[in-house]
C-alpha cells in the first residue's frame, strides 16, 4: 500500500463506535522478541556467488495483551503477513522467539504444539481462495472439530449450526458449496471455521480488503461483537487505516520488515511521530478539507528487502533525513504512555 492508496472513509461510515477501553494490563498473551525471517533468494553468480536472502521480518519486538486488538499497518511487502504467520508458527523464524501465554513456541514438542494450535487461529484475506470449493460448509466448519476430536455425531452437527448462527448464517447453509455464497458470506464461513476450536487468539490477515465496501463494515462489526462475546484477542493486519482506527486498541506501523512506531490508537492518529506514519495518515481522505493535514508525498518506492538500506531503512524516502539516519539504525524506544518510535529526528514523546 502506498500512501496514496489509504482508505476511503465510506468503508467505515457504518462501523460501530471505536473501542473505548484501554489496552489490557498484566502479562501479555503474545510476546515476540527479536523475531526475524529471511527467505533464500538464489545467489549473485552461478558458481561461488554470494547467497541472497529476502529479509522479510527483521528484529521485531511486540506484545499483545489479552482481550485487545493490535492493528498492524504497512505497505505491501512490509512483512505484515509474514509476521502473522511467524506468530502462529506457520513459518519457522530465522532468529528470535514467540511466546504464547508464557510458553516458548520454539521449545514445545509436536503434540503440545498441536494442542496449542486450538488456541491460535487465522482468518485469511481472500474468502474465495481460502475455502475448499469441493467441500460443503458442514465439512469446512466441522473439520477442526474432527481433527481435535471436540465433537462427533449429533453434537458436532449442533456445534456447526451454533457456529454458523454466531456469524450470521443459517443452518440451511450447511449442505451448500462455497461458490453458492457471496464474498461476505464466505468470509463469515471462514470466521466460523476459525472459531470452531474455541481459540483465544486470532490473526486477521486483511479480513475485509477483498470485500465490497458495503460489506466491509458488516464484517468488522461482527468481529467486534465476537471479540466482546468470546473474549478474543486479535492481531489485525490491514491497509485500511480507517478500519484499523475503529477496531484497534493499539497500532503498530511496519516498514521494510521492521516496526517503526507503536502506540495506542489515539496516540498514533492524533500525535504520529515517525515520518512514515505521518505520510500514511496524511493520505486518508476526509470530508472536511479544512481539517485535513497537508499531504506528505513520499518519493520513490519502498527499497528491496533483498538489499535494504543502511542505517534507517526509511531514510532514502524521508524528507527529514539527516546524516545520522544514513549510517545508524534507530532503535525502537518508548516514551510516555508506551508510545515507541524508531527515529533519530522525531524520538518518542
């Protein structure tokens, strides 16, 4: 997502009011420490060349607290989806650790990990590709119940009906195939599938970006209702900044595999510090032009993760860059109220 492609406000016009409660305190449910992921990408020469790698995620530190929604924002290719899959242990990290409810996922055995997967689920971006077109809805939603031996026979059927009704679908949907539903209905089925095993934590990987604008608000409202009802914790990966504003307690901004700013929702939207965050927010359309901040246009494109810049990765596009930004990578440092920024020019307040 470039700044120019920030959200259309009409997509959030019917959303429920923003979450009023502060982020939960106490021990985090998810803790990410120094997490990195590199993918091999060939070499510079046929014989004896330097091996290349795509640095998808670089030294990320995050905490997600029980009952909250952490919004994760950044351009396409910034590493958001990779980070989500690393947290769920769908990918193995190159470096660093993920702790879920105090347990290091890198040290637990296969049997324990299988049981733990019940507590962590993923809602995919594309409801057209994420559902098996050859399976009926009863099989799609009930598959998790079978795998984890949670219900069988009549009890399983009743649970499937309960899950479908929970997401706004009728029992008559059970014997139909995915192609018989609209995009919004398919995403509801995907959410029901994720909820079947009673998870505590969901990674929502751009759950509304593939849907019509008129349907997006319905799905976001559903996710908020389910969070309140089931006490769920969300990592919301999104590019629509208005959706993130409405559903998130805290917001993290990613650029080229790194978290460059993280703070409460209100702090991010009212007092953005990092120049990249400011550029993203300046691109959000507003009805009242008088209140709209001056548009910050960033030159060029995001650098290649094959060869990230030295120092601050954002410095080639930053209008405020200084000499120190070229040579020294800024650490992610916290200021008041937990507002953390990785920037030499605009440190945490």
